[in-house]
C-alpha cells in the first residue's frame, strides 16, 4: 500500500485526492514563482485529523505544505519538494464571537471577507486588510498586514491565541484570552510569520474592533511621487492618526482607469482614510489638508459615503489583479521592502531611478504610512532577459532597503523568493532561527525549502 | 586562580566586586521572595565585555543573572544558585534619538525617566509606564507594561530591535528599524519576556510617540469596586480611546491620603487620562462622563494642568511603596492576573470575597482597561501563617483567572514566583518552551531557576 492509500485509510477517500486539476491548483500561488505539483491534496476536517496526518508524514518523512487559498506572493504554498498539500478550506467556521471581549475564534480556512461579514452584525470589524481575500490561517502564517496597519497594526498585533499542530502531531496553544501577558516565551509571535515551517495553525483567537463612529476617505494628487511621499512623512510626523495612507503612482492610476472605466486624474495619488469620532475626525481632516497642501498637493477629493469609499478601496485592492489581467501570459512580480519612515522618499526615488535606468514598465504602490512599498511588474516567464531584469530590480531594492536598516519583506513573507536575503538581513541570528526550526521539525517535513535554503 | 580572579583579569579589578554591601544589594528585589547572594557582582561597560563574561561563564558553568535596578516583583534578579550578578548600570547611554523616525536607541541601563527627560526635548515620550523607574533592559526582559498600555501597548509593542548576547557569547540582532516585517522568525518577541533565561540585552531600539496635543486626567469615585469596574467595561466597549484607566480601591485611597496628606474622597476610584486633539478629546470626555454617570459614578474631577496631572500619577505610582512603608519589616506581595475584559467584574468580585473570607488586609489596584489587576498585601516573612495565607490567596486568584482564559502574570513576569503555574497555563506548549531554552542555553547558566522549575 503506497502512502496515499494509507492517508485514505487514515481520513477518508474523498478527503485525499490525486486529481490532476486539484494538484495543479495546489501547485502554484499568485506570483511568478515556478509551480510544482504536490503528490496529493489532503482536506482535513478537524485538528485531530491534522494531527494524524502530520504524525504520519513525520514518520514517513513526507513533506507537508499547508494551503489556504493560494494567494501567497513568494511561493509559500508551492510544494517544491512534492508531498502533501494540506488544504484547510474545509475548516472554515467562525467558532465564537465574544463581542464584549472584542475577540473572535475562527478556524484557519475562514477568509477575511467572510469574517467581516459576520462581524458587521455585531458592529465590529477585523482590521488586517492585505488586499487579497486570503484565509486567516494564511494571513497569520505570513504575518500579513496591509492598508490599515498604519493605525491598527499587523497580524501579529491581532492574534491572542493559536492552536498549532506540530510536526510530531503535538497540539499546542500559543497564547490565551488575556489582552496582555508576561507568562512564558512568546510562542504566539514565533508561530506567526513562520509560514508553515514550524507547525500548522488549526484555530485562531483574534482581536477585533468596533466600527468607528465616523470614516472619511480621500484622494490627494501630486505632480511627483516624491511630493506625495514627503506628504506622508509630514502626516506621520504630525501625529495625525491616519487609518490608511496608500501611494498609487501615475502608472498604476492609468491601469485602474483603463481596467475599471474610472476617470481619476492620472497623477501620483495618495488614497487616505480617517477614523474617529465626529469632531476629532474633522480636526484631523483640516490639519491633514493643510499639510497636504503645504507639500504640493494639486487636488483633494473626499468621500464620506460608504459606497463610494468601498469602491475606492476595491479599486486599490484590485490593482495587482489589474496588472495581471493587462499582461496575459505573464506573471506578477512584486517587491515588498520597508524602510524607516524618514528614509522613504530617498528609497522610493532610488527605486524609481533604477526602474527608469532599466527601462522597465512598472508601478509603485504601497502602504507608505508604514514605510512599506511595492514595485509591481509583469514578467514573461519564457523570456530569460525579462526574468533576469526582474531579479536584478528586486535585488537592488532589497539591498538598498537593508542598507537603511529596513527589511526585505514587510508583509508578503519570505517563502522561497526571499530566502536568499535572510542571512544578509539577520546575520548570526539566522543560525539561531535554523536551530529553532530544527527542534520543532527535526525531519524537515514542514514546508521544506521555505524561509531557509536547504 | 579562582573564577572571580579570572573575571578580574578578563575585565578590570574595579568592574568585578565581592563587596558584601553590593552583593546584598544584588541578592534581592522589591518582592517577598527570599534573597540569595551572588558570588560576585560584575559591571560590564560594553557588549564585548558582556560577550566575554558569558562565554567565560558558559565554559565554567557559572550562573549569570542580569541586573538592572532590582525593581522586579517575582524574584527575577535573585541569584538563587549564586554565581554572577551582571549589573548593566554602567551601560546607560541614550545612543541615538531619530526623532523623524520616532525611534530611539538606548543601552539597557537607561531608566524610563532618564529616557523621557531626553525625549521631552524633542516633543516626544516613551509610552510604557510600569510605575517603578525601571531600566529599559529590565522592562524588555520582563515584557513590562503599566498604566498607558491600554492605549499604546506593552513593551513587546515598542521594541523594534534588540542586541542580545547569548550564553555562548554570540551577539545577535533580533529585529531592525522597519515599522513592520515578515522576514524570518520573530526573535524579537521571543527575547522580550524571556527574563534573562535566553540571553542578555545590550541595546534596544524603541518606538516613541509625539506628546499629544491635549491631555486631560480625572478621578471618578464610586460606591463599590464593582460599579467602578462595570464603568471600565462600558468605556472600553464604547470604543473611547482612553490613555489610562486605573482602579484604586478604598483601602488604597486611604493609604494614599495617609502617606501623602491628600484628602481624596475615600471611595473606590478610577484614575483616568485622555489623549487627543483638542476637539476630539472634548467629545471623548463628554461621552465618557455620560457612561461613568450611567454606571453609578458619585463624583468626577478633571485636571487639565500638567502639574496636577503629574501629581496624580505620582501618587498612583507610589502606591506600592506606600504599602511597603506602612508596614515596616514586612515584604510586598502583589498578584498580577489578567482576565478578558468582560470577565473583570466577576474576577474582581471573586478576589474581593476571598480576601474578606480570609480576613486579610489588602488593596486592589490595577490597569483595569487591560483586564489586569493587582492585590497588594504586606507579608511578615517571620510569620508562617502570614506566608501561607499570601500563597493561598495568590493561588486562588491565579487559578480563577486561568479558568477564565486569562494569564497568571500580565506584566510582572514569571521569575521564580510564577514558575509553578507555567504548566497549568501553557500545557504542552511549556515543554516546547523548555526545548527553546535548551538550544539557547544548553548549560542552564542564564538566570537558572526562573520561568522553568529545574
């Protein structure tokens, strides 16, 4: 009996499949990274089943790659060494809403939009917003963030507790329900961002927020990206508690207009959002307007209506897909560095010059309030020159960010794409990360080839 | 040549002392935990010296206990197995203020008040406020928090990067200057709260904040602790962004009045603070006043003047010392649980009943906006009955908090006092924490006997 038949005995026949279409779906993510098929796709329905599959795989030395919805951007879910793609989409229940405690307990296959739909009934929302409608398990695994992190924080700030299954089948909890704790080592923080290399997340307890009394969104246009970015630094330094500050460059606004039939002015633009009580928010908007105008803002439009606001952010979120659809047959490459906020103008100017000098068609967008920006470009995977150029640009951008004390990835994670920069970014600490990996996963079955280069 | 002479050769004679007074100072903290003398006190001046001492101690199997100012409350700095007390007070420079990046780089011996004095020149402040004027190294080691954490977060939320020396002498950095990162394992979070059991912190890069445009403090009195706590739940659930919400019970107000000559109304009281822009804050205060009155507030007094505000918080901070001075010869015991916010009234009521049934003289205070409260009592260490009662109360309070999904320590840390609750709180995860300890410190020289029961 081969190992796939053994798995079918362990769970049930319909939870274990070698169907070609399903294997193909589980062999790629949304990025330019080269696909690789798993041997088999397994759909567990409970933590006990996840534990049984891991203990089995660990004994048989079979790689296991957790899979949510496949929206990763650095090859995280690609089973580069074959084995089992562990699809958690059947574990997709919102288990408990503790509205008085501002907590919610969910299974890992619940998506961001599914959770927010449920929370809206309680006047609450989940803050982390990476654009893609990812699963919460995947978002915790990559320590995702996005447009609202400048105000509400990143995934690591929202997770109170995880249930995690380790390679040997052990089921542990990494936290609790308390708003803070100084008890024991911070396994919560360690598991978040570990990208399935230490364990499989089977349950999450998350912090949620009340929907703010008042929300105002806006668009501010500038003659140059540099003026837009200088404004961001000014807004941050003034201490205005912006809920969102997104840069969308001219190239990307053109893409949006082309794809969505909008007629936004085709100039570098900041998409902004303010949250607060009625009067405090009004003060913030007035002060922000002043600062934007002082920094060369050529036009400012506000949206108070929920529908118009939602449309604005939908356009922002669909930007990556807009690039993808504009270049059929090509694959998306996105850089993802963060630099200290005061170095942001310098870093973006450096990136822009590099793009121009290489004569590449690329857009710059980003969560600039965190010092995080992305260069989006479409790569023809059949053209070695195209691939080489994309890699050269990525390397240039990463090395410049690291020279400023920044990071090679602000939110997409390491996967296989950023593994080569880990030593440069972390130095000797990288060896200690490897030792931690070694205790939790001595047989290297947990998403092998990710974060660490074997 | 004995090991102390070898240390004198390694550093210099005046940095290595066996003076009895100094050893006695390094043999205790501010708690009821039994003192124990170190063999020697060592004062390193640089990361290289810390590295040399650790590599030496590791080779010779000598325990090393990092020491800041000795304000710990669970016996953290007590060298229960002798060895070296590594006093970091000579490494007390504010190395760099990057005001445009809202970052500051400090050595571990810098105290909270020393840093805030420096930051005030730049219109900024460091938010974590545990009451004691602790060192920042110690605050990171215990993941300290305090009065302002309800708004600005705990120590783990402020640390961007640590330089840490490991048992073998390795010097690593656990983070960087970026506001967020998904790169590699979160060693930053792991080191914070590890209480010197994994390494010695030799440098910290911390997030700081602009001083708010407007600050208002206030005192709200209630007939019962339960009404006060119900108000806290109401304020939190209304989403008012309180900067501080502190409970001080009747017993403790009496202590304050007695010790400081104030004439506060001797009733259960909430000390409150609001931060914001002028108009937003005004709205918050109006809304909060309404909610407080709805929940049985019998009197409300606001202080807008900086001096009056500072006095209010000084009184709050000195509360533990007030108890200590009121009972000469006795030692302070403080519980430190956190429960989910909605369970806070139930938990405090349970604690209050237990105190009454045991006929103990104790005060209840706490950072109730986080669901964190302390029972303060003075213990006669020569009276076995007193000690037994204190232990019984602590155990009762911890077990009740854990039964609600809470934690045995919100901010004081584990030390030796809470080690016995680690298994109960963390279950199987505790074994994995032990394994992490084992890789970083295979010879168990780093603050042995803390967090883990040997």
